[in-house]
């Protein structure tokens, strides 16, 4: 039997990699993929705890997270397309109209 | 022993694949590596006796979201993007922040205590099948959140159409 803390450490490692990618990548698509990475880390954690607690509520929560991730991906990628149409770049450094 | 070996393989593969995903220069390669990563995560769900979640992970993430990403990556042309450096100049600040987050949460994990077990033991789920048990809970206790999730998806589809639509010149 694999202890629960291993799963939590795995989830934590994936989440941290996602945080690093979100903070440091220049390409906006890669930033969205880092967000997906973080959401997946949370899902691993929720399902592992739900299995070890013998309670299905964690898996229901993971199901809702997947639904919200799908919505977030659709909206985010629509924003990327709108951005690319206006600025012809997927590069977050060049989007600085709101900078005073 | 064999369980630990399998878990070690999947954990190692997931961590390596996540690092590979965020360090590729070409976003198309990142998307394809991420597809492989999602297959590994679905296998971890199978380990945890959550076969419905594994199927949803493959159908929604690998089949839906990643294909959407691939479409957008191919729509946004990346000829110049792949010539400049991948990370921002201050990447060490991001690394420090991520490493500090890892250390703090990993230290706090030691004081984590699992709550007393609920009623969904493995025998009960085996007897009732996982999908049925999950569906019963979803359509009774979590009916209202389920409707809200449907509303969120509708709003997301309409919003994505409005954002990505080409404005008509009048």
C-alpha cells in the first residue's frame, strides 16, 4: 500500500512546476498550460485523499474542477485568438497597453 | 512492493514530463508531451480505484482540452516566437518563489492527519460499481452544484464565441 503522503508530495511537485512555468514563461499558451498543470495536481491530491478517506466527495469536487478547467481553457484560448488578432503576438511582454 | 514500484515509475514519469512540458521551446511539442502526461495521470487515477475519473481525464483533458490547445497553437503562428528566449529575464525570482512554496508546503505535510474514514469502502464501491456510486452522489447531494457547472459551461461557450468572433465592419 502506497502511503498517502507520497501522492501529496507528487501533487505538490507538479503544482510547483506549474507555478514556476506560469511565472516564468513568455508565451501565453504555455502559461495556460501551466494553469492546466496546477489544476491536474489539485485533482491528483483530491482523488488520493478521497480514496484514503473512503469518501467519494473528493472525486465529485475533482469532476467539477475538470468542468471549470474546460470552461477556463475555452475562454482563455478565445482571449489568445483575440489578442493575436489585435497584436499578432502570443508574447506577454509585448502586451502593455494598460501600463501607465 | 510491486505497487510501490509502479507508483515510483508513474510519479517519476509525471514529474519529468511536467518539467519537459514547461521547458520546450516549441508550443506544439509542449502540447504533445502534455498529452502523454495526461495518460500517466489517468493511470494514477486507476491506481486509486477511480476508473470513472480516469476515463473523464482521458476524454475531457486528452480528447477535448488538448485538441483545443493544439488548434490554437497552430492558429497562432510561432515563427518568431521560437527564436527568442523561452523564459523571462527574472526567471530566478520565479524559481525561488516556486522552490520556497515547495519547501513550505512539504514541511506542513508532516502534520497532516487524515479524517476518519467515510462509508464508501472498496467493498461497497465494488458491489455498487464506481460510476453508479459517483452518479448517485452527484445527482442527489450535489445536484445544485451540478446545475451551476452546466451554467458555467454555457457561459464559457457563449463567452468564447463572443471573444473570438471577428467584428463586422459596419
